[in-house]
């Protein structure tokens, strides 16, 4: 549902108290009327196995706000393989209230409920079956066409074999192998804030014979303006409170929109079960009876080149050395003809698995994965 979230509480709705065994506020940065202070965990807190949020105070003139950043599932489950749902909301508020008290920060549950949201990451863990692996799917996803998707035309495309980031400054779509990510050093992992319990859970998965394959899909709305734009575009109100944004239908719709727009919409032909050139030619002629033979042969060649291991981005890089960007954009329109002859039933089954689990949006639970063994 939601993983990382950033909340803001205005002065008057929280108080800080000096308490023994609690760290002091430390000056992080200061400029003119702006001042940021942070409070870190003590040594004993860092090693007690309890997940706590990151907190800071932002002071502009006389106004002071408390900023709280945390992973919702880690707060109540100690990991983010287990997913939260709406019925967890009261538990989340109560737990957050007590974790803030660990820092000497007191905020009523009702003030936390109405806290303003500036960043949140809707996400879904997809449990794969039928022999599909998360790394295998990511290998296929590296082929996709990103031309002018949302505002990611100035994107950074990062792929390391087990994760993909379609990244812009204000938002990103991150897809990665959740289990393999736990094996990586902290600096290279997509999830850099791993808990002790999360690592022990990984060890339990490693001990079973049939290890789960989990594909993580996460839309990171890392800028308040972009967050509001996405919410409004999908039919929701902007500048939500925690209570307003913690809704399954909001997260489901946003994850669906990112997956469909960036991955599925113009790329279905890449995941087709039909890869034989003669079969593709036959399907094109059946789908477009008036197509000229020369165009049909050209489309078959385009299909094969796009499905090459390096995918559409590599093809674009090579062709734009010989032609203009306008030539490439005309070719992307031709790719739509290849896409229109595809149906989900003629594609690899993992496409349907992802679509069905996002539509169902049932929370994945680690205990169910371990019980299956």
C-alpha cells in the first residue's frame, strides 16, 4: 500500500521535552530565518531492534514544523515485505505516537491523524508463480520504450540486473527484486533502511527450499507539487492529510497508472509469446489486411530489433547517430501497430500476474510465504 511517507505537524500540535537517555536536538543547517534541527537515535536505540522514524524541526521565522519520515510497514511490522492495509491505520497512529515519545516528542494521535503529507510512496509486492523470477522479469523490462512517458523524458534509467529505476527529480518508478535486494550491501540496495527483523526474515527465506520470488513495484512521489499533480490527475484531492491519503483505492490507482503508462501501454509486443518472424508476419497481415508487404516486413524487423536483449533504448541510441529524433518518433508510432495486435493472453503470464495482484491489492504477508513451505 504505502511504504515511505513524510508528514508535517505545525508548532502547537507537538511539544519536545528533555528526558534522560534521549539525544538532544542538533543543528543541521541554518540560513537567514531558516533553521533545521535533527534528533538522532542514541546508541542503545540504534541497537535495540526497534524501528523509529527520522525526525527534524524546520523553523522559518516564528513558525516551526515537525517533519517525520518513516516506512509505514517497518513501523508496525519491522519490515516492508509485509504490507499494510486500511485496518492497520489506528495501530499505525498509536505506534507512531509512542515512537515519537522515544525522542522526547509528544504529539496527540489526533494531530498525527491530521498531519499534512508532502511525500508518499504507493507500492505493491507481487508474488510471482509459474517459474517466473523477479530478475528475469526485470531483464525483460529493460527493453521498454520510455519516450515522453509522463515527464520522464529527462529521466535517468538505471538497471543493474535486479532493479530498474525510471527516475526524474520529482518522482520515479522503481521496480526491483525484493529478496535479492536484501542480499546487497546497504549502499547498493534500493531499500537502504533495512531493519534487524527484515534481515532475519531474509535468513528464514534463504533456509527454505522453494524461495519466494517477489517483484516490488513502487511509485515514489518525492515532491509535494508532483504528488498533488498525480493525485488530482487520478481523481483525488491535493494536499492530503495522513488520514485522507491512507486509502487502498488511492494507492492502487496510482500504482496501476504508473505500471500501465510506463510499462504496459506501448510495450505489450515486447512480452509476446510469439517471437517467430513468420508468425509475426502472418499476424500483421491478418490484423491489417490492407498493409503493404514492404511495411509488413519492416514491422517484423522492427519487432525483432526491439526484442533484442538491449531493447528499445539501445536501438534508439544507435539509430539517432544516423538520423534525427523526428525519424525515431515516427518509428515509435509504428511500434504502436505492433502493440495493437497483442493481447494479454498472447503475452507471458507474468503480465497477468502483476495486473491481477495490483487489481486485487491484497496485502502480502511474510508468514503466508513461510507457511507454504
